């Protein structure tokens, strides 16, 4: 019983952490318009996946959640790319 309760608590905690992390558009579109547009598409894709999860009562065998995690990762990589380009531009 304690193991089941612990597993449920762990899953709920993971869901809260994942829900708190949403992709955002935080790249200046005046400096990096293409990267900012790509981030916007990631945010939109995340919203569509979230809606699909709700419509399917979250019964997607964690594939949708995995896709959302990968979108978050892509969002972070785009931000890193913009920061790297900014840093390289300052060195010139």
C-alpha cells in the first residue's frame, strides 16, 4: 500500500513539474526573426498537444507528454542558439 501511494505521489509531483514548464517565446524577433518564429510554432504545437491530451482523456500512453517534453527541449535549444549568435556578434 505504501509503495502504491508513493508511486502515485511521485507521478503527481512529476505532472506538476512538467505542467509548470511550458515553452515560451523569449527570443527578440527584431534580432532573430526566424528563431523567434520557430519558438512561436513550438508554443502553438504545445497548445495543440495539450488540447489533444484533454480531448483523449490523457490516454495516449505518454507519447503526447513525451512530445511536449521534446518541444520544451527544442524551445531551450532555440534560446541557446540565439544567445550563441548574440555572443558571436559581439566578438566581431
